C-alpha cells in the first residue's frame, strides 16, 4: 500500500509538470513540397513560429551565413508570408557557390527563450537531417561550427 501511495504521488507530479510545459513556444521547419503555396514560390524551406500565448506577437528572423571564396558573409533573408499565422517561406537569396547555413530565430515577448534552428543548405536544398535545434539565438561559435561541418561534409 505504501508503494502504491508513492507511485500515485510521483504520477501526479509527472502529470502536473507535463501540463505546465504543454503548449509553449516553438519554431518548426518543413519541406516546401508539403505546402502548395511555398512550392509555387520555389521555397527552400517553410518555417512557422508557434506560441500558445500571444501568437500574433511572434516574429521570425532569418539569415544566411556562409563562406564563399574564403570570405565570410552574412545575408539577412526576406521571409515570404504564407497562409497561417507566423508561417513563412524562404527562397534562395544566397549565392549558389560556397558553404551555407541558415539561422532561424523566433521571438515572442511572452517568452524568455528564443527557439532557433541552424539549417545546412546546398544550393536550393535544405539538409533537414542535419538541422540543429536551439533554445536561444545561435552564438557566433555555433554558427562557425555549423559552417565548418558543412564545409567538411561537402569535400
């Protein structure tokens, strides 16, 4: 009986903690082939910032970070608004040559963290298998490490 009581207490704590983190704030990335609107715009990827509170205040910022001919470059990306709240397409706005990663960061004043992704790209294709998910805006070191990984993989 004592074991059953401890088990029920533990189960109640687990259920309560799951309720407290339900919803939240996330950044989702997806393949544009699954979205006819993005596909028609020749998007490389689709992103969506989701917030359970104040979703209308969610913003997403994207940059292309790369190395071309030995020169480091940062290109702010223009997001194309799609149907659906905080849903965007990204088209290739970086040179075809060189090594590139995209950094995507969502913000919402209701949350203290910024869900983010570092996505490796090659030309017009995103490498979804090697995406890095973060709970903060990528640091310079994380971006450089991702670029180094991309450069090594392409050799």
